[in-house]
């Protein structure tokens, strides 16, 4: 017979099992300490942050950026930049630019996206006191930042069309 006490003790057991299974998910990300990125093979960019991606289409930077992204960004933005919904899908970062047919407008759009990206990379994202993305300035250098951006450009959802 199902008495209220049997129901609650059975429900408590199910609830405890659910909590334990979810707690494993929370720990699944493991250590979230930023991982070092070796950019020693890339040209040094200096102390002043660039506003345009200096490593665009640079094969060595893209390779470094792929590794750097998957070590430092994929926890939230998804492996190979395919977001699972926790954080923005960075393959869509410059989708608007892809639709522009005017060369000047497309170039300006890509420049604005570069500035947006590096700003978020450097300062992170905080809303109402909650950190949505940690700041990476002082942790990873700008060579690492632009390498990651170069890699992301190879993962675009909508490739940039040759502007006319």
C-alpha cells in the first residue's frame, strides 16, 4: 500500500539520485584554469592591442588558434566552436558581414566584429555582477586572441562572399 511516508521516502531517494547525477555534470568541465598558448612562432604584436585581426588567413595562427580555442573556450562555446547553447555560437559572429555585397561595407563590418571580439576577449562579460565570460587580458596575450579569432573565421557559419 502506498502510504504518504512511503511516497516521500521513495521520492526522496529519486530526488537524491537526480541531484547526484547532476552534480557529476557540474564537475564534468574539470579544471577551468586557462591553459597556456604557445605563440612563440608568430610575429610579436607588441603591447598595444590591434583593432584588426593581423593573423587573418595565417595558417600557423589558425593552427594555434584551433588548439587555444579548444583548450580555453570550448567549455562554454563548444568543441570546434559548435555551441551547445551555454554561450554564443561564435561561428555566427560575423554572419551579418557575410550578407553584405559592398566591399567597403563588408570590410567595415569585419573590422567592427574584430573590435567587438577583442573587447570581449580582453574585458570579458559581466551582467548584474555575474561573470558570463572571464576576461583574458593579462592571462593570454593578443597573439593568442588573434589566433583564436583567425581560427573562428575558418569556422564561419556563413562564409564571407567575395564582395562586389
